C-alpha cells in the first residue's frame, strides 16, 4: 500500500465516492473499511435500506458476476461475504425496525436428510444475502418436517435444498412430494443444488429451478423474487 493510500480517509469522500469505495472495499474483503463506510453513511443520515441496496448489494452483485465468470474463487468470495456481514451488522437492527422493507424476501435453505455437507450451501446463502435476501439457514440433515416448519414460520418466497451425496439426492423428491400433497407449491419457488445434481434430475423431481453454482443460484432466485414483488 502506498503512502497516499495510508493517508486516505473515507470521511473525506462525498456520498457517491463513498458508496463506490464501500463497493471496492467489499470486493477486496476489507471488513473494517466496509464497517467504517457504513457508519459514515449512517452518520450522514442515509436510510439503511439505501445503504443496503446501493453499497452492499451493489458491491456483492459485482462479486457474484466475477465469481460466475471465474475471476473470483471461493476463498475470495468468502472474504467478500465476511466484509458484507460487517456492514450488515450495523444495518440489521435498523432494518428490523424499519417500516419499509426493500429486501427481496425470505429464502429458506438447508441440506437434506442424511447429508451433513454444508460448504456449498453456506456459499449459496452468502451470495443470496449479498443479493438482498433474508436467508433462513436450516443447516444440515433436514427431514421434511424441518422444511415444513420453516415454511409455516417464515413464509419464504424461495426454498432451497442442497445435497452432495448421490444417496441423499432422492430425498429432495420426498420433500417435494409432501409439499405437493399439502398444496403448498404455489406459494413459493423451490430450487435445488449440489455437486451431483443436474438439470435433468431437477426436472425429474419437479423442482422449479436448478442452481448449478452459488452465483447462478443467486441470480435465478433474484430474478424470480423480483418478478413476484413486481406483481
């Protein structure tokens, strides 16, 4: 880092420059800088929803595109997501009390019963949060009941299931069958993902979408949620 960079003060930037700098710092995974930038915007009486949309989601959108295109890789994306969480730590309490909700909605996600793998699921969750979703992560080894309870409690716009084992993939179909029996499928979108899955499998079990990777999953979910919110 140059001496000029050492003397750099975020507070010296105007609002537009500061938003751009927060996006750059988020891309570089700089936790403290993102936190400070959000603090400054709040002190300038910026609305928390605007900070979320313009600075944090705007920054993560670039991260998602570069991850999709092979410019960024998993360790770098995890750093970016960590920086976003720093900024979100300041915004969450304010957003929770806000009368205006500009999020894309709730996304329930979990690894299916019998499967304890969660790295891919966690990465998808981070990308979804970066896209503007409120993510409810059920963790690993989820039976049908866990999904049903989460749906009843959170009323998600999208539900996602993950599996890394070929032996646990069929359980996704079990969950979908139960949702069909209860007439719940019309209420939200169901996405599936995981290393052994493909589009043919997703079609065979009747899933609404197959996310081949974290960035694509976030893009597809965002497109769906935006279309629902526009109705």
